[in-house]
C-alpha cells in the first residue's frame, strides 16, 4: 500500500484505499461470559449488531460461567474488553484485570450493556473538528511600512476578530490564503486583543503581505467536537 494511506476490506472482500482524511475502522474485540448459554448467544448477537463503518465488533471468545484468569489473559494479549452478563469475575481474575488494566463490563440488563458498549465504541473514534466563524472585516486601505510589511486598514463588517483566531483572506470570493495568524491588531494606535463589528482597525497578517483594498478577512477557529457513530 502507498505509505501514509490506509487500506480497507469491504463486505465483498475487496481492498480499497481510504479516502483522504478517512480513518481506518477500529476493531472492538470482546470476550463474553454469561450465566446461561441462551444469554451468551443473545448478548453476542446484540453486540455484533452494534458494528458500524467506524468500529467493527468481534467476539473472540464466549462461554458460560464466571470470568476467569484465562479470559483476562486473553483480553490483555488482544486488547479485548470482557463482558460479564449476569456473572462476576473470580477473585483472582478481578485482581489480574486490575493489574493488567483490562476493562470488564458487568451488567444484568441487556439495554444497559448495549449503552455501555456503545459508549466504549464512541470512545475509540478519532476526534472530529469543525470550523467556527467569528467575524469578517473588509480591507479599506493598505499601508506599506518597511519594518512591518503591509498593514491592512480594515472595517469590521460583522462578528468580532481576535488575535487568537485563525485568519483567511478572500479576494473576489476566492481564498487567497488561510490558516494564518495576526501578527498585529490595533485600534487607532493601541494594541488590542479583539475588535467588534463597526470598528475600524489595523491588521498585519503574520508572514503574508499580498493584501489589496477590497479583500475580506475572515476570522475563524477550529474546535474539537464529540465524534458520533453512524446509525
């Protein structure tokens, strides 16, 4: 496979390359113990149905009775979670699980177990990020200062613009540059941390001088949001 690219095997067995920005699916491995064989089968089927494109579910081992040290050793080796439905771990198994940092889920109500496993699956997802827009300013005049570069004399059209924001420069609706920072933000002659709509200000974009009258400066931030499983 090409370095840096993930490969996927789909339901047909065909191998494909991941799309740009797409993560390889995670694999939640489970060891299931229950009080009776009927419960083992019901729990296994219910949890296997939770699989999504982002997280696959695999049952490595299942059986009737208490959780044993063998279960814990298998979980420690494979990174599996242990499911106990209507059963408890043996004393030695509980101690070993704590020592080996093996996760054991103990439940007697199937819906609570499903919610717990769904939460574990969600916790395996890569973080998601989204852009939040904060404000826009129009460049009304460009001042060329040799020691500073080009200063944008701006009028804030809406929202607010802060030194901490990412900056994007638009020209006739097209992106000229983005993921920039402000090297300077001034209100009259004073350095300020932010400016609001209706205010005139001076901005210097860090490491970028190709600015023109009529360009629009957008301020935005990238925020991490909770990832969610596909339904």
